């Protein structure tokens, strides 16, 4: 056989697909249990009515909406980052893009689950779908919730395509290996289908490149619009500390911030778990760390601006909420958020020693918690203090809500573990392309083509 | 054109709460029981808010009956994704229970917190259900509800008026709360009929709106007290 | 101009509907609407009735659909409530359809009860009565001034048993005795609050449930806003921030037991200012010959700033139509009689007897009196208690309790609970397993006022004589009967001479007979036959006297005691004064078994589903009690556990707790819920009366630990008092006044 076989590094990526990896198995098993918890809790809620959740009057929105915003935020990790890097042709992006895009897709799926859970009667969700019925009933497109439906659906479709397109050549690579090893196996069948008959003809390469480029350009505004619209769920309402003009950009920044955080964490775990430091090198962590720092600054700035204007404006209803947040019932949450989202990142990320895998992972973990708290403060913090103080109320989640939150984390992990076993978590052909561009042996494409051409 | 409105004289109101119970009886509002009530899920479409002013011994109590203000610019309406809550031509903020999918967005956006949610299906220990008002549907679990200005009474009077080929007369329609009120603090009527009691009251100096600065244009007028 | 339009509009509109306000148009309406009894399924009709949930006897209109009662409204033609209904009145529907209501007669067999047929039940009562010497029978009933009350007196007399004792809620004996002294009337006179322009209430809880909430609330509102020239003022001198005090323009949180001193000092200042007619002053001195305390002296005794006392005196003296009412906790101290007399006396001094906005003689149709003289020699409850305990008179072997719950409602200090447990035979007329029924050997179920022929005369204190009469409104849910019907059935089954003294087959027959006899005297009876008169009355909701009261009470008949220092039960070591009160949630307890009222937030504490005790922030801080904590109250006679409500409007040193909690059973909504404040109240009596001094108990308060309370409104968290979201303005625009005027 001629041409280079898969490098030793690639083996590390391809093993999980072919052979049994105990680590992955255990991971899938544990997260799988959490998935069971998720659906048990949800089933329990459906069977016993939404009242089994802790939400009440006046706090009509609770964990479910917080989690919704949280996961949609995380979904801004991959697509946006990888798209930005692609568009800006940052070479170091190559090993990162896929594991990032995977995060997007899965986080989005989970985020989209929460409105259904929140309704309590998911089977009537379809009233929000614009289907012409004999009743002439039509959704109300003035409602930000309808904007959500449209934006998130678009984003999901877009990012799934954006994830799948670059996977085609890799599927082809794996297909070819499988055909060599045991053509009859189910897996090889799967990859034959997944590869969509990729032969790597120049025509195919041209369309692929064009497709990826277009998607990269298209996906950025879509992603921005998604979290802007999510923020409008609050900003369009007239409740104190919701009705804010900067919520759009504030939420987008927060979303990307939390997205990078997950990415950092995921990359760290992948690097440790799969031993693929050749791909996810310190350089990558360093560069992403800088991006992370930038968003830490942006988020802190927005947070400061938002609270300063409220405090300075000193409008009665807003001050009620503000004071409870700074020094009252919610101050514990607020200051924890400031510590993990602003102080810790500023103590670690500015320094080269801090932008190592472990450092960024630690910061990432903190920021994840911080960003969840931020959404909790916005949703519950405002709703607890209505203008007519007589109707003030308290919210404490039940095991159902907590179980579903934990379960959703499990679901994410489960999907990710499964993904690792179905596709190389680092884009093989893009990395190869990168290497070849580096040491200009021959046109990039043929390099990537090699395995495919063996069949021809 | 008709625009239903209400005036509440806070200087007549003594906080007796008859209006609140009347509303329960008229509108088949469920009682949720001690455990649920403790979670803040008690449903009182009409609630008589109590506020304190001053410090002992010079402390004063203010009572303020608050129900859905039937806003002219209702913040709860545009946010409903399925048109389950909308504005009627006669100025009511209506609820279509069968349409409500329970997002609870409307309740979040009601600055008066006058919307109540059916967290569980209502239960009436037999034979209490024999009291239920047949003119009002009982709401299932997962559905939002609130003061309707006793729309069933409005419809009844309008049907009667149609049969007698006339228009509804001022004072002919009484909401359950206004009819019970021992102090006669509540007046209901057509704001667009300049001669109606409620319209007259609405033009007096004591007339004011709740949270006027939000320009929700409520259909409920409060007559300020004089204490 | 606008006013003319308005009058036009309403007078036309009124013809077809129940419009707020009162007058003949509504009466037409009632007649029209009530006649159309529903025939078709699903068709709804309106039937007239009489509310018997409290002593007021308001007129009601009941919506009936497919034979079920759906909604209670007020009868606009009834002079007492004029279209209004209170929370308790609405909730009769949940008594009618209560899941735990006893629908059949019950007999005790060991610990269990078993149902039995009416005939057997009546036979059992008869044999029980026959089995004991008449003087060993004790009768406890309610509605002392009603026809039923008269029947009980007659039965007792006929059997040769001691006179019946009557449980009153609230107990008004002290007020009546004070009225006797100050106005010379045996029953409570009419205080014309609606037409007064300045009202001083010395403890009188007129806007709280119990007396005639709907009547007084309307009167109060009209006093406030119905007069063309200016807005009426209301001053409440009471130790507790009651629902009445909450609506007052001025609340004077006076030291408990010194209400009379306050009233005397006010009188003294008025006398000194010489702003009164010499004759009025003379008559006042008949009531209080002694010299009143100085305002300075009173200020220190009452813990009310002297300038406040002076201001009140000047305001009263300066007012066109001042009136002074008194009662409630002021009447329930050992010096209660003097307190109330001192309050009533101010009216004499202000010379408002028989004047618009003043005091008028009691008004009555008089039908009650004709059964049996409303004789003052009823057995006082306190004396009955002594008998039950076997401490006076003949021991009791048979106790008959009709439509009352003495075990729950009377002070623990009287030891009724223990005593009743030892009575060989206890027969109860009642529909729920209340605390007395639990001791019963035989329970005879009652019909609600919606299921029975009802006739009830409202108290004399509402200005207009009102005798409500109504036919049954719905088919009986169970086997219940009117207490009078049970009584008559028993009496007629007893051997002569008893039976022969009860010629009436049932209560309706009795009422018809009375109307026949008194027809000539009855208002608007000219020429009509008794039957026609009564059916006309039923189409209106009752027999109503002339609207405007005229007769002035005669005035002071003798000297009243001076309101000297009140004594308290358990002074030593018990630091707090305890003030029991009736919340609109449950009245004196009637509402406890109804979900609507249990879930109804108390207007001030906003508590739902349970009892609580109201504590001043300073006292709470001292004892380390925070809102919602479980606390224990101890008196010399008992102890209860409940939850703490920290309330900025509570007078330090005073604790108040609602009635109607702590039932052992009484149905699923009431069972074991809350605590019974009467379990704390000692045996102290009001001097010169037989009434309980239920406000004269001192208690000790201790924190038990954390707790949670079911609250509807935001709790007071020590912050500055909440701001009300709408503005408030004192001045009164002419135009609106005219509207109000037109509506009254
Ligand atoms: N016991 C009893 N049964 C009856 C009747 C009765 O009086 N009593 N009446 C009978 C009569 S006359 C009729 S017409 C039927 C009516 O019975 P149904 O046709 O069942 O009418 P609903 O129960 O009002 O509505 C059915 C469901 O439609 C859902 N819904 C609301 N809006 C929409 C929408 O836009 N699209 C869709 N797909 N679903 C929507 C609601 O959530 C509800 O659960 O009931 C019949 N059955
Ligand atoms: N809130 C609410 N309103 C609705 C609907 C809803 O789902 N919810 N559904 C709508 C629909 S689809 C319909 S069809 C209408 C139905 O509305 P309606 O026509 O009012 O139907 P019902 O209320 O079921 O029946 C009316 C009355 O007819 C009485 N009735 C029963 N049998 C007979 C009989 O043999 N003769 C006579 N004379 N009367 C009888 C019943 O006791 C009932 O009180 O309601 C409409 N309005
Ligand atoms: S019924 Fe009338 S007086 Fe009583 S609380 Fe309601 S509005 Fe106020
Ligand atoms: S009061 Fe609240 S619920 Fe009612 S119309 Fe206004 S916004 Fe909507
Ligand atoms: S809860 Fe119901 S009414 Fe309110 S917004 Fe959601 S769907 Fe509309
Ligand atoms: S208008 Fe009707 S629905 Fe609204 S509060 Fe009054 S009684 Fe309730
Ligand atoms: S005041 Fe008494 S009689 Fe009148 S409605 Fe209320 S409970 Fe009934």
C-alpha cells in the first residue's frame, strides 16, 4: 500500500471508534444513569402535573428557564468560535473546531428540551408551531417566545449542518479503514453511509470548501441573533432589571463566555482522557485562553455597566431588586458570581502559566457555575420582588427541578461520549491539511485525499 | 362602543374581604389547600392588599383591593405565544383557557401580579362541586387564569338586553365583587358612556390608576382615600 | 347636569337589576326575579332567604340552578344589609355542601356514632327528658332574642326545668346593661353612624365580624363619603389594631382596661369647655355624678398623649353630628360595664339622643316577644357553667345544647369541657362534630337556612325593624331540620301539660300564627289577610319597619359605676394582655370548616389555614421571636401553641389571637387546625354583670422554635413600612359627593 498510513497520533483518535475503551464505557455508563434520572423526573412531572416543581407565584419561572438560557448560552461555544476562527483563518483552530462544534449541537438539543419541560404539558407545544388549522388559530409572532422558536430551530439546523459537513472526509477515512479491517461489521456499514460516497474528487472538495465557508459566514449572525432573542425574553418584559437595552449584547457575550468555558473544560478532559496532546497542544490552550480572557473582560464590563445604571437611576422598583441582589437575599449568589466570573479569571488568565490546560480548565469550571448563577439571579431575582410588594414571594426548587438539571448535564456527557465513539473528535483531514500547508510538500487536498485514493 | 371599567373607592373599603370570597364563589376558583397555599399558590383573583404607613403608635393601615386591571395596553397580551390572552373589543383582557399552554410568560409580565396558575388540577371534595357555577368553566391543570370582570355576567345581561331589543343599562351589570361589597366601594360600568356612574367617578379628582407611570392604561380606577 | 344624567340612568337601570344602593326599584326586581323559579334544567332562578351565619340576619338572594344553590347575593330590599353580603355569608354554601356535614341523626354507641331515624331520635329525646327530674335538666341555646329563643324559654318553663342559658356570639350583655343605664332601653339602641360626621368608637369592633358587619360597613362607608359637605371622621380607641381600627382616621392604641377612663376624661374636657347644653350636662351627671378624671391623669392611665385626648374631645364637641359607640374588648374587662357606660354616656353629653347621626331607641317588629316575654331571668351562662360543674343548684343529668358549641366557645376558666364530659346524657342539635358534639350521646342534625323555612328578626341595633322570612330555597341535602322544628317535635311528644302549650305543628305554623295575631300592629299590613301579608313579605324578604328611625331613647336611668382600675386574671408572672378577636376568616368559629374561609387571608395578618398570635416587634425582639416561629401562650388556666405574626401595628404588651381555631374534629378543614384562644381565657367576670371578662386574661409568651406559617401577603420584616403604590388626597370633590349622595 502506498502513501502514508494514519499517523500514530491519529491512532489515538481512531481507537475509540474501532476498539473497546473501558474509560469511555464507564463514562457513558455513569452519564447514562443521569440521563435515566432526567427522564424519570420529567416523567414524574408529566404524570403529577407541573405543580411538583417549586415554581410558584410570583416566581413563575425557575430552574427550567435558567437551564434553558444556560444551555443555549453554552451552545455558543463551538459554532461561533470555530466559525470566527475559520473566517479569520486562524491556523491553530484546526484541532479545536470539531469538539467545539459538537458542544454546540448537543448543548442546543438540551437547551431546546427545557421549554418543553417548563410547559408541564409538552404535548401541546405544537400550538406554537404555525400550522394552518381549520380553527384559523395561528401563533402570536409578537411574542418573544415565538422568536425563540424560530431562532433556535434555525440555529439547530444550521449548526448540525456545520458540524456534519467537515466530517464527511473523515468518515471516508474511517470507512476505508473499516473496509480493510472487517467490511461486514455494522460499524463499517454505518461509515459507508455516513461518508455519503465521498471519493475526494476535486469537484467534491470544491463543493465542501464552499459549503463550509458559506456556513461559517451564515452561522455567526444566526448565533448572535439566538442569544439576543433569548435575552429579549426578559428585555421585552417591563419587569425591573429585565427591561434593559444592553441585554442583547450582554447575553451574547455571556453566552460565548460560558461557551469558551465549556470548551476549555472539554478540551482538558479530552486531552487527558484520549492522550491527544499533540493535537490539543499548549499553544491551543494558550490562544483560547487569551480569547477566554477577552470575554471575561467583556462580560465584567457589561455586568458593571448594567448594575451601575440601575443603581444610579435609582428607580423604586428596580432598586428593590438591585438591593436584594447586592446586599439582600440574593447577595450570596451575586458575589459568588463576581468571584468566579471576574476575580478568579483575572488572577489566572492574564499570565502565561495560567493559560496552561489545568489553569484554563479550573477557570472554565468556575465560569460555568458563575454563568448559571447569573441566569438564576436574572430570572428568580427579579420575579421574587414584584412592584406591589404585598405579592412578594419565595422560590425553592424541588428534587424534580434539581434532578432535571443534573440529568441534563449527564445527557450532555452521554451524547459527547457517544460522539467520540462515532467520529474522531479532532478533524483528521483539517489537521493533515494544516500540516501540509505548513511544510508545503504538495497541494493540501491530495494529502488529505491519500487514503481515499487507495481504493481508486 | 362599550369599554367596561371599574372604580374602587379605597376610602369606603374596610378590607372586609367579602369581594374576594364572592369572586371564589362566582368563578369556580379552586382552593389549593394548606400545603400549596404555603408555597404561595393560593388563588385569589381578587385580593385585598394591606399596607402599613407610619410607625406605632401613629401607624395607619391602607387596604387596596387588587384584581386584573384589564389594562388598555396590557403587558401580558403581546408576550403570549398562542393568543390565549388577548384584548376584546369591549376592553376586557380575556383568557382562552383551552388555548393556554402554560408558559406563564403573561404572569411574569403583569406588573400587578394578578395572574394565577393552576399548578394542579382543581379538586372539590364531594358534594362541594354542587356549588360550582355552570356559567363558568373549571380550569384544568397547567392553565393560567385571572379576574375576568365576571364576563359571564356581562354576557348574560347583554343577552337579556338583546332579547328585549335594547342596550345594557348602567348599573345593570354587577360583578360578583361589586355586588357583595358591604361598603359599596366597587362600581362597575361602561367607561365610554359619559353618563355612567363609573365614568362620572373616573372624571373626579380622587380618581387614579395603580402604577400609573407604567402607562398600562388600566380599566380599574382607584379613588384615593382621605386619611 | 351630570348628576341629573346619572340619576336618570340609575333609576331606569335599577328596575331590572340588583343595583348598589337601596330603594323601591330593587324591591320590584326581587318580586319579578324571585317568582321565576327555574323549571327547565340549566335555567337559573333567584330565591330569597335569610342569612343565619351570624346574629345580624341579613337578607340574601340565592342563585339556584338545577336545584343546586350556586351563589349568595345580598337582598337589596333588606334594610340590614341593603344588597351586601360578607365573607361568612357567602360561605354558607360550603356548609350546605360540606363533605363532613352530618346528614342524619346520630346516636353514640361506645366511641362510635351510628345513624338513626328521626322518629327514633325524637323518641330518645323524649325518653331522656322523662328519665330525669326536670330540675336536673340544663338547656343551652343560641338566638336568645329570636322566636326559637322564646320557644326554649317556654319549653323550660313548661317542663319545670331551669330557664335556658343562651350562648351569644359576641356576648352583648354588658352593652345591653350599659344601654339600660345610659339610655334606659333594655335592648341595644341604634347608633346612626351613616348620618354622623364624627364617630368615636371606644373598643366597639363594628367593622369586625360578629355584630352586623354588612350593616355597619355600609353605614361607615356612607358616613365617610355620602355627605355632600364633608367627609366623616372615625376615631377608634382600642388596644388592638382591629379591622375597625384599621379603617379609622385616628387609632388610639389605649392601655387595655382604661377605655372608660379615657371616655370620662373626654367628657370632663367637654364639660369644662362649657360647649354643652346645661340640660345635657345635667342628664350626664345622672349617669356619672362623680367628677371626671383630668385629661392629664387620664393620659397617664390610658397611655394616650394628653393632647390627643383633648383633640378628640374638641373634635366631638365641634362636630355637627357626633356619635360615640362602645363595646368589644372595652366591655370585656372587669370594669367593662363602666367602660361602655362611659362611652354611651358621651352621647347623652353631646345631646344627640334622637338626633340625626345620633342615638335612637331600639326598633323591633315585636313578633319575638309574643311567644314568651324576653325575660331577663334566663340562666346566665356563667351560672350554667357552675351548675354543670356541680357547684351550684341541682346537679345536671341531662344537657341539651341547641345550635351552639359552648365547649369550644366559652372560657376555659369556666371548666365547661371537663364538666360536660361528666354529664350523664348530652343531646346536641348540630350538623358537625364540633367540640360539644363530640361529647354528645345524641346528635340531631340541623338544616341550613337554605333548606328550611326561616324566620329571624335582626337585632334592634340596626335602626330599622327587620323580620326576615323565607321559604326553603333548595331541597335538603340531608335529614336536617330547623332547631325550632326539632324543639316543637319533642315538646309535642312530651306528656301534658307540656304538649298542650305547643299548639304549632312546626316553626312555619308558629310564624304564621304570630303574624295572624299581630297583623294589625305590623308595618304596612292595612287590610291584607295574614296569608297575603306574609307572602308579600316573602317576596320582599321579610317584614320591614319604617326606614327612618325617630324615637329617642329615654336617657339615663341611674348612676353607672366609675371606670376604675381593671383587674386581670393571672397578673403575677403573666406579662402580656391577651385580646381574643373574631377574624373575617372564621367569625367566632363558624367558618373554620369551610375551605373558602380557611384559605381566605386574614385582612391584617394575611394568614391562611390556621391560627396565629399578633406580637409587637419590640416584644418579639426581646423574646428572640421571629415571624412564623412556633410559640407557646400560657395563662393561669391553660396553654396553647400557635405561630407568631410580628405586626408593626400591635401595642407592646398586648397579644391578640383569633377565635375559631383548635377544633378537635369539626370536619376535615378544621380538624386539629390552629389553636383555641378561649382555652387561655380565665373565669373572670365583668363586675355587675354575669358576662365573661374575656379580655381580662394575662398570659406568658415563650418561643418554641422555628415554624412556618401560611401567608398570602408579604410579611413585615422590620423594614420601613411599605409604601402604597397609589397616592392619597384628603380633599373631596363636590361632584363625586353628589354621586354618592344620589346612590344612598
Ligand atoms: N361532559 C360533556 N361532554 C361533552 C359536552 C358537554 O357539554 N359535556 N359537549 C359536547 C360538545 S357540544 C362538544 S362541541 C365537544 C367539545 O369537546 P372538545 O372538542 O374536546 O372541546 P374542548 O374540550 O373544548 O377542546 C378540546 C381540546 O382542544 C384543545 N385545543 C384548544 N385550542 C386548540 C387548537 O388550536 N388546536 C388544537 N388541535 N387543539 C386545541 C384544548 O386544549 C382541549 O383539550 O364536547 C362534547 N362533549
Ligand atoms: N366555557 C365554555 N363555553 C363553551 C364551550 C366550552 O367548552 N367552554 N363550548 C361551546 C360549545 S362547543 C357548545 S356546543 C356550547 C354548548 O353550550 P350550551 O348549549 O349551553 O350547552 P350546555 O351548557 O351543555 O347545555 C345547556 C343547558 O341545557 C340543559 N339541558 C340538558 N338537557 C336538556 C333538555 O332536554 N332540554 C332543555 N331545554 N335543556 C336541557 C343543561 O342542563 C344545560 O344547563 O357551549 C359553548 N361554550
Ligand atoms: S368587599 Fe368592599 S369593603 Fe370589603 S374588602 Fe372588598 S372592596 Fe373592600
Ligand atoms: S393587570 Fe396584568 S393580567 Fe390584567 S391586563 Fe393588566 S397586565 Fe394583564
Ligand atoms: S401562560 Fe397561557 S396565557 Fe399566559 S402566556 Fe403562556 S400560554 Fe399565554
Ligand atoms: S370582577 Fe369578577 S372576576 Fe374580577 S375580581 Fe371581581 S368578582 Fe372576581
Ligand atoms: S353579616 Fe352575618 S348575617 Fe349578614 S351576611 Fe354576614 S354572616 Fe350573614
